[in-house]
C-alpha cells in the first residue's frame, strides 16, 4: 500500500527553505576526509546539551565494538516487545545524541523499550562492520529477554539501510523479527539511476552526486557489489515493513524501489510519502506536525505488528 500525505505546515516550508539555503551547500562541500573532517562530530557533541525527556529512563549499554542507550518509558509495564533504532548520517556522522528525540518519542508512544545503537562508522569501520554491530545489538536484545518476534528494527537514512540489512541477516540466521521500519532509507548504493532522478534537483539538502564518493568511502570498494545494497538481496521471509519518505527527496527512489521489490517478494509493506518535507523529517520529533504524525504512524505499525502498547496521545509527551 502507498499513501500520499498532502499536508504541508508553515514550519515545514520554513525548514525546507532554510535547508536549501544552508544545509545543502554545506553538505556539498564539507569534507569527510582530511584535517577538518573530524568537525563532523560536532553535531552529535552539540546535541548532548539537549535535555532528556522526563518520561523516560536510560540505561547505558556496551556491546562488542558498539555502544547504545536502552530508553524505556518510566511507566512501561513488563513485557518482551522492543525496538532497535539505528541513527542516520551516511555512515559518517551523527550518533546517539542527535537522535535521542525520536528515540524518546518512539519509546513513549509505543510503551516499549528502544535500544538506540551507536554502531561503528567511518573512519573506524566500513559498512560491513556497521551491519555486524547491528546484528550484535539485535542479539543483545534477545539475550536480554526480548522476544525476536516482538521486536522491530528501525532507522533513518543510513540507519534505514542498517535496519533492512540486519533484518536480512537475522532472517538468514532463522530469526523471525516482528517488523522493520525505514525512514528515508538509503538502500541502493548504485547512484546511476538516482543521479538522473527528478528529485536530484528538488531535494532540500542531499546533493545527489555526492553520494558516489561517500559510497566508495564507506564501503571501501571502488567497484560496487550489487549485493551490498539491501534492495538487491533476497527479501523473501522478511517481516512486515513500513517505509516513510519525503516526496521531493532523492532517497524517494530507494523507498519506492524497495517497496516494489518487497511486494514482489511477498512481504507486506506500506509506503508513506509526505509532501513538503525534508529528508528523514521524522527525526525532528515534535518540532513539526508532520514529523510527529509520522512517528505516530511508526508507533501504530509497532502496535499492529508486535502487539505494542496503546498509542499515546501527543499531548502526553510535553517536556
């Protein structure tokens, strides 16, 4: 099923304009290698000053090469349902702090614990190691007592890639998960078709042609292996999927392609396309009405697929 959302708020229009004027030029020219490249970590460091939501409690987690935060609603009831969330950032930047808001909202609106994973990324690891960290984090949840069939893997952008890649690996290992969610997921490393997509000129801040160099950097391969892209893997047997993207973003190509291939593989999938939004807009939490509604869609998906607790009203989530 594909659903188009026409609503565009004034705040979304303002954000989109700002992104085109500031974020897109910055992302076009900012180096991911070289002496000033480490400044990319300033985004996650700066986000650490934001206050935590008072309705959640946080447990620090240390895995084999990765760290995480298990975010649980303070009023959560005992259960075996849970989420694993992988942050976006092109496998290059962002981390736990930049994505705390969406993780907190997911925990509060589903009523279940969410493990936010800081997987290894450039320049400490390649995508293969990032996926291995995601698999290990998922197994950590299972060892902790969470039921795999009541777990949903979710992520935005590069994290959406991980959500699907880890789900594919888990399925191959005989682990039956409850669901998988991709928010503006980056699922196709081959940029050939995407460079010529109409959204290459419309995207609010992703410079489409920059993805070629980033792909070579994070995969460590000058020549692409099609199997490195989740859209080209065997998708049969995957759990139900939810995909959300913006109408004008370049990764709409990936979202629609994965939706088509999941349908072909017999996997239940729903695609939501939002007009007037920026890439990975649900990460903004309650800053936009559309991002808040998108999170509600994710929470509803969790409730429907793994029996998550009731969808909590947005009014209950004020800080």
